[in-house]
C-alpha cells in the first residue's frame, strides 16, 4: 500500500532526546530515529 504525506524531518538532537524517552510505554512500536518526522498532511 502506498502512503503519501508531507512531513518535516525531526532534527537529530531532538530525535535523540525522544529516543532516550521511549522506554516505559508498554506496547509501543517505535521506529528507528532516522525515520522520525512530523506529518503535516496525509493524502492516503
């Protein structure tokens, strides 16, 4: 399935901070740090 969206990349220092805080959320499925982004619009 093709997923199209417009997004902004998360700066490395912010992505690293988020990565360190990812523990403690049971059942969460985290993506690798280099895949983090902020979705602005999702087209399908």
